């Protein structure tokens, strides 16, 4: 496994080894002992699987506030998506900064996003399946969002913003400047 640090502390790109032959390939997508050996010790308690039919679907920027804040390990099982993390830990040197990583079924990359970061993705192909592990269960009273296209954050989603497919929740999300983060560094 290759682990690459990003400019955001704790946000990591994991590149897993695939073992292939004429039948296809096999990879271990999560191994607690292997990751503990790399200093990553997270107890994941919920797996999520989303499907987006259309290219240009945006889901995010989402978070779950304490006491149910979530670490996430994200990968794509079909298609391709641009996955985004934004540091929203008040007092952090990288507060408001973001990174994006293109995840696909072909490249097998995963993105580890710790609690204290907004998360979202845009589909770069049709028929995208995104799979992710979470360190806490979904709690509706802790669920929140920030505007995906906020100019103060300035994310390059890799799609035409005017053609984005959004949920009502994401359309109504507040601007970054009008939102108070529940996270501290």
C-alpha cells in the first residue's frame, strides 16, 4: 500500500495493491492491522454506498457535527468522481483550504477524510458508485452542508457548474461565510 499525505493534515490518499491475472484482479480495500501499522487506527462502524446516474452529479459539501462527527474512507466502485475535502477546523493553519482527488474504479485510489473536514464529490462519468466507510453512524440531528459552489472556497469540481445535478439540501446549503463550523483544530 502506498500512502500519500496531502496539504491538509490527516487527509490521505491510499493506493492499494491489486493482484491480477487473466480472470481480473483482487485487492484488500480495508485491513485494520495493515493501517494500524501505518498509524491509522479508526474504528469504522458504518458502510455507505451511493449511486449517481448522471455525469455532473454533485453531493456535498457535507459534514456530521459532534458528537457524531465522522472519519470517512472513500473509494469508487464504478465510474469516476472528483472527491473533495475542505478543512473546517477553526484554528487550523489550513482552515478553508481544500484538496481534490480523482477516484475511479480503474485507479483504485481511496481518500481518507478525518472528522473536521467537509466532504463532497462530483461525478465525472455517468453511473458512478461511491463506497465509503464511516467512523460513526448517521445522525440526522448532526447532519449539515455548506454550499458546494461557494466562491470563497473556490473548488474546481471538474464539471460545468451550470449543469450540475443537485439535491434540494445541497441547493439550500449556506455560504461558507454565513456558517459557523462546529469543529476546532
